[in-house]
C-alpha cells in the first residue's frame, strides 16, 4: 500500500505574489453580480487565484475589497486577482462582447447546457454568477451567449454560488489546458 505524505507549503512550488501577477492567465473572466455574502465574494477571489483567471468583475451590490469579511475567505487573493467594479452589469457585459469575449451564465434555464459541454473554441469567456437566492436576472441572461448548468441529483436544486463557480471554473481551465 502506498503511503502519502502531506507536502509542506515550501514543497509545493507556489508562485510568489509578484510571480503570480506576472504569470500568463487563462482566458477566463468571472463576473459576480449582486452577490450578497461577502464570504462568498472572498471565496470566489480565492478560487479565481487558484484557477489563474484573467480578471473578476464585481457588479451591482456585490461588495468590493477591502472588507474584513472578504479578506477572511480570500486569504490574500483579493490582492493577486485583477478585479474591477462595474455598477451596471449590462454595460460591462456588452463591452466584453464587443471585445470578443463570449458570455456564459451559470444558471438552470430552458436551453441551458451541462457545464461540461464546452470546447476550446468557446474562449475567451466570461462566466457570470448571480445572487444566492434569485440567481441571474432576465436582463443579464438575455446578454448570455450560452447558459451552463451543473446537474443536481439530490433534493436541492442549487449549490452555493461560490461552490458552483469553482466547479465551473476548474472545468473551463481543464478544457483550456487540454487543448494546449
């Protein structure tokens, strides 16, 4: 039987903050629209750092750093992940579309596809996640090129928004990296 030894931080070949900021990023953007929990915001910063995405866009009433609640779960990722605040998500998404970024909502809708149904031609891409209770607003969904969903097999019909974003982002990173 193989023994597993947990690696110490110094053995993980992690990038320094400066190295991370200078490193190439995956052609992924993450928009957080009307996220009410600052702990969810912080968690998504941490996931965005781990996934090596291009940028986060915070919109609507989503809180922005610096906030102790965001910092608690981001663990410094709020300082490494490039981000911007845009009050109007429709304006931000329209600008991204004009620059060639495809917009993908993460929601269960008519016509949504499994989050695993992506191919390398979908990138660059912005994944849009919405409010923990109401999800994405119809106006935001109307700007999406595609809507992806994560299949649900239990009695609940949703995942925590930060968990769902992490699942989808890492599948997207897998698709990008498998095509290189």
